[in-house]
C-alpha cells in the first residue's frame, strides 16, 4: 500500500464537505480551506487531513512519501469539462486571417473552421491522432489538469466519429487522468449532407448513437446549437435520442446568438450548458428557474452553466456574463474548450486568470468553478474537485506564493510545483525532493 503525507501546507484549499456536488451563487466565494494543514492519502485516495496543530504524527513510516509543503498551497487538481483535444492539425492560417479582419463565422463560410478540421482528421490514422492528443494531454496534466472531457465532432461521418471516440477511449486507458467522452457529431453539417440536413441528423440518431452506446464509447451527447450550425429542433432530436441510450446532454449554446437552446437543454435534463457568451434576459430566467427546481433534475444535480473565457479571449468575442449568473444565485463551472479553431490552449491556469480579469470572478469563485463545479459538470463530483476524504488524491502543489489571489494575479507565470494524480506524481517539483 502506498501512502502519502503532505505537511505544513500554507493552506489546503477546496476542502469541500463530503457529498457536496455543486457550489452556487454566493457560496462559490466561500471556498473552504484549512490553513497550515496536513493531508494523507493511501492507494491514491485522500484518507485524512487537518491543521498541523492537531497532527498526531505517524507511527508506520513504511512505504510513505512525505512532502513538506511549507509556503505552498495544496489545491484539488483542475477539472476540464469541455475540450476538443483530439484533432488532426492546428489552424494558424485562420488566426492570421482573423488578425486581418475576418470573423470566425466568415472563415467557416469560406470552408475553413470545423469542416477544415474534419477533412484533415478523416485522413489521419487512429495511431497518429492518439500520439498527438497524448502529447496535448501530457502538457495539460503538467499544468494541473487531472480530469478532462473530450468531444468528437471533427469526423462528421459514422466511421470518423467512431474513430475519434476510440482514440479518446485509448487515451483514457493509457493516461492517469480521468477522461469522459462526448459524441458531438452535430458539430457542423458535413458537405456530403449539404442538401439533406434531416438525413444527417437521422444518421446521428439512428446509426451513430446506437453504435456509440453499444460500444460504450461516450458518456454524453453534444450539439453546436447555433445560427448556421444546428437548430434548436435538431438539437432536441439528438438529445431525445441520447436520452434513450442513457447519454445526457452537454451542449454548445449561446456562443454567438440566443436562439432558445438553453430552454430546450433544460427541458431535456442536460447536465451542462456551455459557452453562454450571448445571454438574453429570458435565458437568465430559464437558468434561474432550473436552479430553483434542481431537486427534480434527472440525477439530482442541476444543469451547470460552463464558461470558456479563453475562447472569448482568442476569438475576441464577448465574455460570458459570469457576474450576473453568480449574482443570480447560479453555479458556474469553467473549462478550456481546447480546440484548434477557437481555443488552441488547454491551460486552465490561464482560464483562472481570465476568469478573474475578464469575467470578474473572485479568485475563490474561479477556483470553485475549476474544481468542484467543473468536476460535476462532467459527473465526476464524487471523485474529484475537492480535498475531501474519499476523493482521488489528484492535487496541485504550488510553488511558494504570498497569497491565493497571487495565482490568478501573476498571470502567465507557472505557479505549479508538483501535480499528483491518484497520489502519483505526473510532475515532480522541489516539494517532492
Ligand atoms: O467550442 N463552437 C463550436 N465548437 C468549438 C470550435 C470548433 C472549431 O472551430 O474547430 C468551440 O468553440
Ligand atoms: Fe467547444
């Protein structure tokens, strides 16, 4: 049995109570902490913690790793509940075209965008896709990510969507971090179906989804519900088919326009509504009502608004109104949206800074949104997202830092010293020496 003892931590941050799945509204800023703390883990799970003043000491020193975290914060590892990390190639040419003045939508209309990525992915082997995505996830783990959701959506044929999800499954088996997967075949209408929208949605619902469910290749379904992409009615068809196979929705809604996707997502018991850069009053109201009725949600956990500020940063589009969501009593989660078109970064430390700087979230709110709420936005809230007895010992140990707010404040600096996943280092810094 391998055991781990972290002692003298400047603070254990995010010591959420057992059973707590989501923090909402004003509670998001009440980030529980133990100052001058110790934490113990056995076989990859957190077993005990407390303040040093109450540390009873250790009798059995066999097979024990001791970390002196003097001056350092210990945090739950970041959870990333929205990514498109399996892709074939970057899209720097679109980046340069946007600098010259084209918009994301104009580039897509010229055959760039998601379709461009799909053509490249269809031509790439499973092994090559795996090797590339593994490299990206290795870097994300070093930056503190301990769980990730990965979407399909660059195949847009039965065969290539399945290929993406099989790559994601291999990543899950090969890497120590937790991986959840989402079928996002309704990401863009592929050219083969340009005159047959219904035919494409039929193919997703009648052919792809049953196969994905039978092979257990996905946990959730997603639809890019947006003007010029998929309509609310089309999203509802995919959501209904997903539910039939036990796959709840995690949805791209309200990125550029407000067309009623949130209301439909709630009606279909979606677990998260993601993006939300453009929210009308009616959208806030729908979210507020869903929150007040959360006890009747399918699994008792409410729909979680999931915000992606590094996408807004990169595309120069509006930032989601996090302040109004939280001040209305709602929960908020954060994610990277890592993908080649709108967010070529999976660095959640940057998301932490952007959440504070651009979304005006307090450091405590942003940390809650990247840990407990992010874990629950991919249904991992019982396993991850807090320094809580029984949860996985998947944690970040920072470099020495003067305060917790210093982490988002000194943006662009690498504040992470050590990252542990299930008690084992995926990055070893000075704290482990
Ligand atoms: O979440 N908005 C839709 N999907 C991605 C971008 C996909 C792409 O441009 O390749 C997003 O931003
Ligand atoms: Fe996305």
